[in-house]
C-alpha cells in the first residue's frame, strides 16, 4: 500500500517546533551550552565549571580568574559567535563569574 501524504522530515520538524515554541527555545539553549565547548575549545573547558542559560543570558562559571578577565573583554564577540554556531539569536548577554 503506497502512502500519498509523504512529507520531508525537515518540514515535519519545523511544523512541530512552530507549534511548540517552548521546546524549540529549550533545544536552542541546550545547543548554546554545548557550543561553548566547540567555539572555545578544550583548553577553556578545563577551567569551566558550569554553563547554563536563563532568560536569554548565558551564565558561565570559571575556575581561572585570568581566563575570566580575558573572556569578559571579548564578551560581545562571544555572544555573536555562539549565536552563529546555534543558528539563531538565542542569547543576548554572557555573565562570566
């Protein structure tokens, strides 16, 4: 029996996430958390304790004060790079502690 109502998987997922925007937002927040390692590399991950997103702000806790100072100076570039990696504007600011 042949089905006539075939759709592309990408279209189905897009429709699903348009109907469930909360799931899409949460998925994008998780993508930003994972992109921290990909964008900044394993050396920064050695000094990273916690990364989470709340209210479009990425919170990062570091163990190195020197690294913290360097990342604070390039915070705007980090926001841009992380959003580009995620594919949409997920975060608006980064708080580095």
